[in-house]
């Protein structure tokens, strides 16, 4: 048993368990904890509207002058477009990994990892900044201005704020939401009061700087240049950032597929209203001058609201209180945003760990609070370390790091917009709504975000004179520190991505190498197949299919699935696939084959348990035990198909006459390795042209579909049975898995064929030595009719030896059957159950050489058993 831990002074808890699953809603987080209102509050609080305006409005005015209000509104457009991308993607996959999960499913694990890294970089940097700001304003609120100017004390206060807000997030999402409701209500109320008071004074008792609101303020064409317009929008875009937290807590929200997306859109619209109102009123009251309270005064650009507090509310009586309340508002805004920044950061890390994109230890869930444990604590510690490190090195580097956060934001927002388009690319033409909200709007949002990323990184921030630092790069020259830090952080993610995703790449390569590279043509069936790998390391596992040629022109069909994911599941699958092929070549019927395979799985589980000190509940032990399998044998001579299953879904069988699709009720059997009732076979007569579809549950359990819905969709596709098999497979995958999937899916589809009756010949013989000559004569005549006279001598010898052995060692009638297929097959059946053994006869032995001779002149031979006896068969190659 692992040791106990004690966090934040709370009671000692057993080490939190790992998330029970990686799928949306299956990670063990507390469900239905938030409603629409709480989600909107969290989205608004994460944007920190008071602090964002205080720190950004002066910069916007410096760039575009009187057009600052319209610039703050134009920045709303790309945010709304990305919000729709979040809304649509969340509808299909309400995973708290958001950009990480969706980009993974759209573009693969490496691109998805970079999306998650973008969130991590942005949130860690912003948390350090917000915590420091909260420390500064805390001292100002209490009147300790000297401490507010002290690097050491503001850093200490910032560390304390990170610890406090991390603790709040740790003890539960409801506590976080309750705190946010109070903080946000205070913040919004003060912003509205400030805006209304400022506008009233502009028209009642205007200060010298006041100017009346003009329609020209809302005309972007009045901006001096396109460069200034772009730079202004670039600065304004990021004051909206943070609303996506409402979607990041989706797995803890009621109606998780709808509420978070609606909350994201509502949050951006409310931010538009607040920003438009406050920026207009502040500009009307203070003007855009470069002196005094003017918004263009560079001395006030870091905090225009606190500087306007005394001017708007006055410094006496209630005005003094409201001025202090305005400072408190900026403080609470920074604190609230610090707390809500922990939520998406911790849940992104948690989701990445649950999907095994980073160490799975970070996917632990608190037993009582049902919150991420190590990911929440870990991101708090990392943020503290980042704040202390950069403060110690240089405040200039810290300042440039804060500005560089815009690059990470534009990167993962833009990636999410394009992920939405690519994720839904197959359904964009389904309706005008799908085209608009799943394609056009998210695509435009992605283009805008990547344009801002390029413009900021290589035009604005790359200027050596921009920001507090510049760095002389080899082959490039002096470059702005903001660009170096921002792009450097993303490039660091590329290195980490290559290291952490190599497990997925190795699992996928191993999985593909262990599956059949191609399905060889068979007389019995026309086959085709599809394997759709999962989009992340947590999904690639042990799904497999196979087609095995058997004696007598028969064919074995198998599909199976190993519980678990990653390299261990793929290795287990490889072992079992090899075992099935070996057992199938021994001609075991389906129920006996599964019984023997059950022994193999049980033995593997015991070996894994011995390695782990007798614990069979570990991941590797679970993979060794949790195996489902379906095995079927089809005989093209008789048209009979026998099947047995071990915990697997039954196959779909399609009639060639009317296209009716059925799922045969096979006798249920437990998954392999778990013990229980014995396996049973069922036998069906299938006419030529029947379709048999064997599949794993990943095909019919896509996120949008339950199993019953998936089986119904599959039946509707297979009902078009006259289409080519390749087209049917493509339609099945496109319909059932329209986007990337979280679990492997395998499909083996075959169309049955019957062997022409003129290609078989059967004789019944008495158990009398005199009939051996009759068998040789009949064989020679049949071969002559088939034009195979060159095989007469060897075939006569084979028939003679096998019939003689049957007469000697068995009783009852003897049957001889010749099958002309891709090879010439000779079968001799009798009522005995004694298996013949090949041996080397001694020089003085009178017998024992017949079977040895048969083995020498044939390609292969063997024995298979029937309820009434056995069949000895031998195959010869056709010239």
C-alpha cells in the first residue's frame, strides 16, 4: 500500500487513485457540479476584465488614439469565432483537455500535444504575473506603498496568493465557483459603477480632459494605418482571453456537451459589452492626452483604472471609499483570474496524463473532493517556481515573458479553430448550419489567430526596440526578447513533445506490424478489412483481426480486443494472435480453440502477477486478463459456418437474397482468462454471397453513438450488400467514425463463396482391404477428368496409405474426398478418434513408413476431428 499524503494542512488521505478512464466524463471528476450561470462566471472571471482593461487600455490608446473603443470591440470577432469552434467540438467530445484533446483527434498526438503545451505555457506565465499583481494591489489597498514597490515582498505576496488559490481549486470545483461568484459580482458592479459615474460627469461636470462620445470613435477606418490597426487589435485580442475556462471544466458541468459551449459564447458577448462600455466611458472622461489622467500618458499605461479612481469618484467621503474599492476591484480581478487560471491549467495537465501524453501519475483524482490532485498541486508549484526564478533573474525578463503569452494564446486558439474544421470535414456539406458553425466561422477564427501569431512574433515583438530586453541571436541578429521568449517556450514544447509522444508512435508501429499486412485471396471468402488507430497513446491498444487458411479449403475468421492500451496491450495482442494462428492450424473447432486460448491468457496473467509480486490488478495484469475474442470457421464446400465468442460482440450477417442484416445470438462466453462457464459453438448455414462482418466495439461505440445506435448504423450500411466490399468498409468507417476516435477500431468484412460441386469428389468405402484398389481406381479416374494426370501416381499412393491406415485402426464406413482448389486436397475420414503419429521406422520394422511417405510427397498434412470421428488430410501443390 502506498503511503499517505497530507496536503494544505487537511486530513491525511490515501494516495489519490488514478483516473479510471481517459474518455470524456470517465476520468472520475465530480459531475454536474456547475450550472450555466457558474460556468459563465468562471469564464468571465478568467478573463479578469478589470485587470485586463487596467493594463491594456492605455496601450491600445497609444496605438490607435480615439478609435480605442472600436478596437476593443473588433477584437471580439476572432474570439467569438473561436468560441463557436469550442462550442461545436465540445458537443462531440466534452473532454477537459479541450485544445489538446481536439487537436489530437483532428491532427494526431503530436499536434495535440503542442496544443496542450500552448495552454500550459500561457497559463503558467499569466499565473505568475497575476499573482504578483495581486500582491502589489494588496499592499496598495492596505496603504503599504513601499512594500508594493519591493521586488522581494511582492514576490512573497504573489507566492502566497498562488498557494491560497491553488488550495481553493484543490478542495473542490463548487468552492471555486462560489468564490468566483462573489468576486466577479464585486468586479462587474464596480466596473459598471465606474463607467456610469464617468459618463455622467462628462455631461454634467466634465473635467478639463473630458470629450463627448463621437461616432468617429467607432469607425476603424479612422485609424492612421493598417499596421496601427493590426497592432491595436492584437493588443485588444488578449483582453478577452480566459473565457475558454468555462469549457475546460466541462466534465464537471451539468449537461456537459451543451452548457460549456453556451457559456463560452455568452462569456465573450458579456465581455464585449463590459469592454465597450468601460473603454468608451474612460476615454470620454480622461481623453487620450499624454499628461495627467489622459489615457495616452505612458506613466499610467500599466494601470489606467486606479489612476482614474480619484478623478472619477473624488478623494473625500464616499469617493475615497469607491476609489479604494476600485483598487480592491483590480485586486479581486487578479486573484479571481489567478484561481480560474489554475482550473484550465490543472485540467489540461490532468487530461494529458489520463491520455498518457505525459506521466500518468498526474492523472490522480482526490477521493473526497473529486478534483485533480497532483496536476493541481503541480501547476501551483511550477507557477511559484517560475515566478521566483524570473523575478530573481530579472524583472525585465519577467515583463517580456508576460507579453509573450499572447503568442501561446494565439497558437492554441488558432489550432483549435482549424481542428474544428478538420474534425468535422466529412459533415460540412450536410447542412448550411454545419458549414457555417463547424467550418466557416471556426476556419476564419483560426486564420485570424494565426495571422496575429505571425504578425506579433515576426513583426511587432521581433523589433529589438520592443519590450524590455533584446537578444543577439546567431544568424538572425538582435531580436526582441518577447519573440525570443515566446517562440522559445513553444520550441521547448516541440522537444518535450518528441520525447513524450514516442510511446504512442512506438505503440502504433508495433500494433500495425503485428496486424496482417494484407489478406491473401481465398476460395472460401472475398475479404477486406480496416484498422482505425486511436488518436492518442491512451487509445492505441490491442484490437486485432485475422484471416487464417485452414485445411479442406476452409477459412478461419478472428477478431479480438485486449483490455488496456499502449505497448503492453500491443505486445499481448501479438502473443494472442500468434496463439490463435497456431491453434487454428491444429483444426480445433471454435469452442475448443477459445478454451485453449483461455489457458494461454490465464498463463500470461500468472506470469505478469509473478513479476508484480502477485498483484494481478496492475495495468499489465489487467491487459493480460481482459481479452475478448470471436472465432469463426467457414467451409465453402458445405456452406456451414461455426462460431464461438469470448465476451465479444456477435458478428453481423447479411443475407445475399434481400440484404437482411442479423446479429446471430451466439452462446455467450466470458472474456478470456476470467474463468466461468465453458465456451460453446453455434453453426449456421450460409448461402454463397452472404456477408459476415466481424468488428471490435471501438467501431460501434464512437462518442456520438451508443452501442445500439452504432449497431443500427452498421446494419444500414451492410444492407447495401451488393456494393464492393472496399466501398462498404469505407462507408462503415466514414459513418460510424466520422471524426478521429479515442479507441482502436477493427473491421473484418468477408463475402462467402461456395466451391463448385464439380471441383469435389466423394466416395464411401467399406472397411475392407479389398476396397483400397477401388479407391485408387476412382482417384485415378477423377484426376484424369480434372486434367491432373501428372498427380495420379502420388495421389494414388496417398489414398492407398490413408485408406489402409483407416481400415487397420478404425471401424465403420470410410469416406474419401478429393477437392481441387488452389491445391489438390485428399481427405480420408473414419469413425476412429486415435490420432496418427509420424515416426521413423527402424530397418527391421514391417510397418510405420506409410505416413512418413505421405509427409514427404505432400506440402502439408494433418488431422482434424469431428463428432463422428476424424479426417486425415494431405495437400499437394498444383503445377
